C-alpha cells in the first residue's frame, strides 16, 4: 500500500484524473443539447 501511495497516487496523477473526470462529465451532460450556433444561418 505504501508503494501505491508513493508511486501512483501522486499529486500530478490525482490532478490528471480529476481533470479527465471533469471533461468526461462535461461531454456527457452537454451531449444531449444541440448547439444553436450551427443553425443560426438557416
């Protein structure tokens, strides 16, 4: 467990994981909305 905390759960890895989860949630929650700026010219 100590090796896991020392080598895998570093601050950079936790920050990267948090950023990845945030981007994934943003894509999931915004995927159902159609972008209105595409249809402005029609």
